[in-house]
């Protein structure tokens, strides 16, 4: 599967952005999805992870209550709605996919098979 992330940009603190990750292929519903981010000089970290059904979701503590993941299997797309953005949210955001038959989400980046190219989010103070 190929992933195409979009929606990044420059926003002021307190603002909102919605990232999209469009997937190719006809088996999107069989993939667990995740959003990760990497800030300059820092390691890649998980932001949110979702099971293939969307019934199980993990949010990093740093984004809990501000970010929301959703998926539209008919459109082969997963979204990340980001509200109340902070300067520390500045990073390149990556979407990732893992084919799975189970109902779990995956927090570790090494668990994912496919990655999008990344989209830059910059939050100014």
C-alpha cells in the first residue's frame, strides 16, 4: 500500500489543522493505522494509533483531548484533527499502516510496514 499524507502547514498557537492520509489499494480496512511525528533533533514518537476497525485507539498523553483520529474506509483515508495546537506540536507528521487480522493498535514505529512521506506542521507562538 502507498500512503500520501497532506494537510500540514503553518498555524498560530491555539489554532487547528486536519491532516489526511490517503492510501492506495483495496484492503484499507484491514490495516491498523498510526500517526507519528518527529521534531528536529528528536526521535520519532507515536501521536495516535488506531486498530483496523477504529474501535481501539491510543493517544499519546501530550495530545490527548486535543487530537482526534478518524478513518473513512470508503475513501481509504485516515484523518488527524489537531486542535489547540501548541508550539511543541511542531514536527513532521507521518502516517503509517500495518496489515493485521487482529483488533489491536500498534504504538511502536517498528510495527508498521508502510509509511507516508510526512507533512510538516509548524505552530508559531
